[in-house]
C-alpha cells in the first residue's frame, strides 16, 4: 500500500500525538495517589491542573504562528523536549507550588502539537485524509492509554516514576527528531506536497471559517462534556462494581479505544471529496446517539458510548481537512492554532455543563438531552459550509464538455423514438475501407 506521507513524518507525528495525550492525562489519574501521599484533599490537588489545562488552548495560536515563521519541524522538536522535561519535573516536585509550575509547563508544551503537528502532516501528505487519520488515531490511542500507563507504572514503582518514565522517552525522541532534521532526512516544506485541486473564492473561505468556528467549538464542548461524564456513566450503569475504580477506568478507556478507528472513516470520506456531507451526518448521528446513552443501562451504555466516540473521532479528520481546504500553506499553522485555541472556550463550557446538569436523581439525563440538541444545531450549521469538491466537480464543465453534452442531447431529442440507433463510427470506418478495396481494378480483375 502506498504511504500516505513520508514514513519519518508519519512516525514522529504519530509518536508526538500519542505521547502528548498520554502525558496530559497522567495527572488526572496520579492525583489519586499524590493527594493521600501529601495529606491534601482531592479538590485542592486537582485544581493544580487548572492553569496547565488553560494553557493547552491559550498557547495554541502562538505555537501555530511561530511554526509558520520558524518551521514546523523545529516546533515539534520543542514540543517533544518541552513535554518530556515538564513531565520529569512533575516527578521531581516536592510541594504544590513546584507541581503546579511543572503542570503549567506541561500544558504550555502540549499546546504545540495540534496546530503544528497537523499542519506538518497536511503539508507533507500525499493522501491527506488517510495521513490525518493515521496520526489522529495515535492520539486516540494515547487518550485511552494515559490512565492505564499512569496506574500501571505507579502501582509498580510509584507516582514519580509514572511521570518520569514516559517523560524521559518523549525527551529522547525530541533529540532523535532533531537529528533527522539536521541530517536533512526531514525538511520543512514551503508549500503542500499535493497542490489544491481547485481555488476557492474569498467569500467561500470567509463563510467556511465562520461556520467552522461555530461547529468546532461545539465539537470541543460536546466531547469535553461526554468525556468528563464517561467514567461516572460507566460507574452508574452497573457494568462493574461502583467501588472498583480500576475497572471503571478500564471500561472507559476501552470505550475510547474501540471508537478510535473512526478516524479512518472520516479520512476516507474527506479523500472522496464529501467532507461536508459526512461532517453534517456525524452531528446528526450524535444527536441520535446521546438519547440512546441516556436511556440505556448495563453494557448497552458501553455500546452506546462506543458509538458516540466513533462519531466524535470521525469528525476530527473531517474538520482538519475542511480547514486545510480553505487555508494557504503559509498561514496554516496560525489558522490551526486558532482552531485549537477554541478549546479555551469549548472545553470549560463542556465541563461546566456536566457540573450544572448532573443531579442525584436524574443523573445525566438532562445533560445528554442538552448535548443531543446542541449536536443537532451544529449539524444544521455544518450544512451552511460551501459545497464539497466532488459536487463542484460534477457541476463544473469545460466549454468543450458542455458543447458535447448539449450536442448529444440535441441529437437524442431530434431522433424519433422508433428510428434505428445511429451507426457506430468505427463500423462506418471499416465499411469505407472494404468499399475502397473492392473499387480497385486489381481487386476486380482477381475476382473476375
């Protein structure tokens, strides 16, 4: 199978994406071990991640802007080194002030990957949709492996090792990428490996950015709300013992992992030129799936959860491809940075919805129905995007194609329905050759 992008680009982009999500998820699990070890309450300790979580979104526009000026590869080296160093600093922290500072650096370093990594992949990709999906699924696997990595290493060697081991691996990969870059094995591109199939008007680009700013914020809000509620949904469903937090986390991680394959589905539709249609249908599917979760119980909640994650994952490459379609290569890092900067709005809004709409009697019913309505509205907004390239290709014809089509239509309309079909051109040509040979004197003499 033909590679969707150069192998070194695919490897380092996938590694950075996966480790990014693993490292950013570590503290959410390790805080359960740090809080009792430091004799501090959980709510006080979890608040230490607030600044870091905010910087993941706030730092994205700056990271994308810098990538457009110094190159994506250099920024990805900084991403690897920053993530690795800050994770190891978390492991060395001796008090809450040091831990909060290290977590803030972790969040700031984590802000680099999405705007820079996806811009890097899109520029180098030969088959864009598949390349985005391949690197995207690495991030989905990282989300699922984060709690497992944290719990597994901490149970064997303690919470400090759970920060330091993946941090050291990430830091080392930064130097490997730097070596590839200095050796000329990976170079930054000024333009895209595959030029755009068509030019888009300024009006189309403006409309696309306006619509996508709404739908992408909605996606971030919906995903943050469902992801925050998912462990509690599993706990309330009766699938596992409510007190067994390890099993609850394992089931929640499995749901995330099983839905991750949809990245390839979204990438496939994007490569087929029907990203807009697939994007709107994914939101319509979410509007139906959220009520399914709300009224399910037991393992049906897991099945419905996989469906929701599947639809979320399908939208990720579609959004990337839609945004890349209307963005020049020289400014793509900045635009992608603004996209992920929206997480500073969407993510807190999703978490706020969970806190506001959950109650002890109805549980998540009101939340899930609200998310269904929001998904339906986002799907309606997605229909306002400019037409897909595939549809435009059907309606755009060259003057010669239009003339030929009109001529064929005129001939078919003027021919009576009971008249014989016109003779094929190749048949006429062969008949003319035979007639010419029969008319030659030599042929007539031989026959006589």
